[in-house]
C-alpha cells in the first residue's frame, strides 16, 4: 500500500475544502452513469478524482480543486480521470496522478485501480501519464519533475530524489509562511 497523502498545496486553496461543489462516490457503473448523465451531456468527460482513506473513488468537476473534492481529507490517490460514456456504459479512457494539491507518487496506482473497480469500472494497467512531484528545500515551491531533471524551476536548486512532502521541517517552514 502506498502512503496516505495530506494536502500540501497553497493555503488559499485549502480554504476551498468545504466548498459546496458536486461530488460523487459511485459504487457501480450504473450509479456512475446516472451521476454523469445528470451532470454532463457529453460522451467524453474528464473529472477531478481522489481516493478516500476508505478506498472509495470520489469525483467532481475537472475544474474543482482536489482539496475540495476530498473535503480536505487525507487521500490514497488523486489526479484526473477521463471517461467515455455511452448510455449506461462508462469506460476509463485515461487516469493520471496529476494533483499539485496532494502530489501523489505513481506508486499509488494500486489504490486508484482498486477504487475504480469499486466504482464498477475496469481500471487500465497503469496511469496514462505518471507525474513526479518534489518540494524545493530552498524556496519551498512545488515542482513537477520533467525528463528526469531534478532542478527547481523557480530557484534552480537540486531537488530531492525521494518524495519529500511529508518532511516535517519543510512542512513547518511552509506553514509558517515560507511557501506560496
């Protein structure tokens, strides 16, 4: 099992945790299709998703922040989910771990796959696109590692090779106003 992920994004977005947004935790493909048809009139839909601590898939509109979808809770995975909808049939087109609010590692995929299956969907073999996130230990910015370049996009400092959003010293400095 991968680690649980706490919200690590900007404080100004954390205030959205209890936003009054449309969220769903579908338990079957039929329930998912019903929710999608009530909220979208499209054959292709991309959603924000999180996997709750209990392993359930929770979804909301793609333009929603992950922290709002999660209600500020710690999650087992987060990202974007693209679906193809044909009547009562819902197919996973792609799924990622793209969430700069939770910065989940790619190794959270087993939890995401189990949550998709729990919602009545057939999960893919893996993430369509995997993202690596690191917090800069100097400027405290959240970085997306691209092409294996572990360098802070803001200040140029070398980024840690291991996931570092749980590091207490870095988190304490961020919460004391050291990060955006």
